[in-house]
C-alpha cells in the first residue's frame, strides 16, 4: 500500500526565504539588485491604498517550473498575510488569504509575458485586481432558472386554456390517393 504525501515546496533557484522576508519588510517589495524598487514600491503602495494588501517579489529569469513561483508566494504569504505575487521575466505565481484563486489567475493572465519589465507586469496585475468583479455565476444561474420556470408556467397556462372542452382542430384535407390524371 502506498500513500501520497504532499510534495515539498520547490522554490526558484538561489532563493533564500529569510532574505525575501527581510527585503519585504520596508516597502512590501523584494527585488534583486539593479531593479527599480521605488517604482515597484509606488505601484504596491497604490494597490494597498485601494485595499489590496499586496506584496511583490521579483526573481531574475524564469525558473525551470512556473509552479515554483506559486510555491514561493505561498511560503511568503503564510508568514506575511495578504496577497503575494512573485514575478519572473515571463511568469508569476500568487497567493492570497483574501482574494479568490479564480480572480488571482484572471489577474495573472494580464501580467504574464512582459519580458524583463516587472513594473509593467505588476501594474497590469494590480489593474486587473482593481477592476470590479463581473456578474457572478450564481446570479446567472438564478436568472436562467427564473426564465425556465416562467416558460414552463406559460406552457401550462396554454395547455389549461385548451382544456378538454376546446374544439378539436379540423382534420387536414386528404389528398386523393391513387387518382389518375
């Protein structure tokens, strides 16, 4: 008998979790040397002012698996709380204790494949999160059920009005079968 144990989190290469946590402490941005942390911090501050408790981690290059970015976001998020987005050159991984996975992945789609331009990627991610949510599936389902119920009720009323006392439809005229011209 074999049992399945959860896989250990795989962090991007050369990532030290304690260094990321200490770098996030001052402005909620952890980025390698050479990145413009001020621009990133301004975007994060704007998101936080809009009610999105965002922290951003930038990792250089693209790791072997994009899932390692989500693993890193989860590891950081469990200690930081709020929403954590980890960006590489073309991918990102997210974690949030307040935003649904569906909404996070919808925002991720806008931020992927920006090339080594983290400011553009972070801004695209934040812009999507700030958009109001569309109509929920619950509302759509309720509307469809209401239309279906009204249709059934309408058909029932038509049937009741015809009732057994309604005159029968006249028979269709018969074509002479076998007549010769």
